[in-house]
C-alpha cells in the first residue's frame, strides 16, 4: 500500500533532518528515508566524533603544559578506551536528541534504502520512492509531491590504496581505533587530513603528511597555509608537499611502507598505519537517478540556485551537489529548498557568505575571498593583519600564535574576506560572516566595540589595520 506525502527526503543526515524540521514547521507532511542512523556522517562519522577526539587531544596537550601555568601535575597518561567512550556518549546523546526532534515534528522515519522510481501506476511523473526496509519487510512505497535528495558522501581513496581497516584507513575507520598507533602517514593535507594530523600529534603519535599540492590547505589563504605549516611543524609533524604518492609501492607487514615522488626523486615513508584523506565522493549510485531527467556531472547532481534538479519537483542538497561539503551548508541548503517548495521567497545562499572552519590546533577559519582570489578577480586589495600575540586574552590563555587577516577592496572599501588562524577562531568567524551578509566595510567592523579582554579584539584591530590605524600593533 502506497503512502502519500508532501515531501520525502532521501537521507537523514544534517541536511536531511534539518530540512524535515523546516518542512514540518511549514505544515508539510514529511518522511525521511535513512538506511543508517539519523544524523548521518556529521553526527556518527565526521564532525561530532572527530571534534570529541580533538577535544580530548587538546586536554592532554594542556595537561602536559600545565606547569607553564603554575599547576604541577604528575605525568598525565592517555586512557584511549575512555577517550572513545566519551566520544560515543556525546554521539549517542545527540542522536537521541535528533530522534526526539523527529517525533516532535511528526516526521515519519523509514529505516531502509530508498530509490526513485520512474512514472508508474503510483504517479505519472518520476518521484515515487521504493524503500527496501532494513527489517526485511516488504518494500514501502512512498508517493510524494516533492523529493529531496540528501544522501551525503563517503571518503575517497586512491586507486591501489585499498582500505583494509587495519593498516590503511579512511577517517571512518580511524574514528573506531581501539588504540593509538605509534606513527601515522596521512595522505592528503586538506581540512580532514590537517585535523587528524593535529589531533594525533597532540596525542603523541608521530605524524607525516604527504600532500600532492605545493602547500597544505591549498583552498585557504596562502598566509593561513604558511602559518599552519609553521605551527604543525612546531608540533613535530613532518610535512611533504609536492609529493605524489605511488600506491603500487605500498607494503603492509607490521606497519606500512609507501613511496612518494617529489621533484623526480622517490622517497620512502614508513609508519604503523596510513590514513587516506583525499576528499569525498557523493552518494548518488543506485538511488534511481536513471529513472529521471536529473543531470549529474563529475559525480555530483546539478541544480539551480534553489536546489531544483531538471525534475522541478525533485531537489538535491549537501554533498551530493558538490561545492563546499560542510554540514552547515547542507542544513542551510535544506531549509532554502523546503521554503522554495512551499512557495516562500528564501534568500539565495552565496558561497562568499559561507564560513569554513578547521578544528585543528591551531584552529583556522575563513569567509569570503582569499587575497589571491580577490586579485585574480580584478580587485585592487588592501590588507589588514593583526597578530594574537598583541592580544591580552590570547597571552592569558597561553595561545598567542596566529592572526586575523582582512581583505578589502581599496576602491570601494567593501569587505572581501576574513581569514583567521589561532585560538578559538572558529567561534569568532560569525562576526565576519555577518559583516559579509550585511555588506559591511572594515570601518564598520572597527567601530563595533569589542570587549576587553577578549580574542575578538583581534578582529577590531585587523579592521583598523586595513587603513593603518591599528592601536596595539
């Protein structure tokens, strides 16, 4: 027997369940089809568990540095079993919270794998969802007025680097480690690779990063990349850039050995384990796209600015449409897509207003254009840069590395980008994001009163520095 809905969402990750809540608020009868756990990758295999481990690593590092604050401790030790138990408690608590939100919104959950069917006895247009139920029961048939594809992504690997879960891992397997390895090779110096490198180094693991590009964090502002490189090396992390990993050289026996080519020379690397961190692939296989006119290019679904596919009643959001594969982006896209379905007039999402965050130690974050991107787009730029070492709160906290950097248009004074690296900057970027949304200028940021002592004073000083008017630098 088929069930009718206003909206059926394929995928109960961050984008999917947030979209469901917004749909419920708008009075739409809504269902989610999810083969795994509600909350998806972010809650169970990404954002939350990795940040829980990063926090444990931070506390361990701070404990080892306690003497610098006048606190004498006996030698701190890691109980990794308890580290993992704490991580799982946090995940479980949040998972329970998401389930409660679904009940409150009267959102139906179908636990199984959903596929889009073509025109049939149920509907003259593609969009009926056949759900292969996890419990083995007969397939459920859902007939929605609208469909939202939010099936997320999975970790990439490189041809020849087969993931075995013992010696060669992705972040999925690394999150389930029962004990810390003595050493780790990380293939990839992007956001995920850098977070894992920082975490493992703070736990005392010997870490080597192999990055194909000429610098780590190649999508970030060059000054951020340079400072992150300096501070990670200060932790003892070895970083090889311009390194092409040669998968056919991989050997696994009591650890891993692999070679990389750099400037025509081969170099061997050995470690206990190898972590492959080379991006993520959209989950668009076997969900029935072939039964529709939906277009996919380079592995991602094509949509318009309101996330409609070529089938106007079928929308797609999050990692499956490419772009910035971030949980907060998927959530925002989900809300906008649902509002568009409901004939609201949502404010379109602009990529230059999306903050990105790296939760390593130090943290890094940005919104808007990098200095080089601004120059490439023809802007004549002016730069304001202010170091945390001149901020009292940073010195009090014992974390004074890093800086705030503001990129502005010299001709119009428009704010083009904000980039930060240092203590708790991921909690500070929202001011820069709001400034972008409101089309503010550095002057307006500088006129905003920042409390003293606070790390946010760095934002005000950097805004002043755009015109050479900084007070404490």
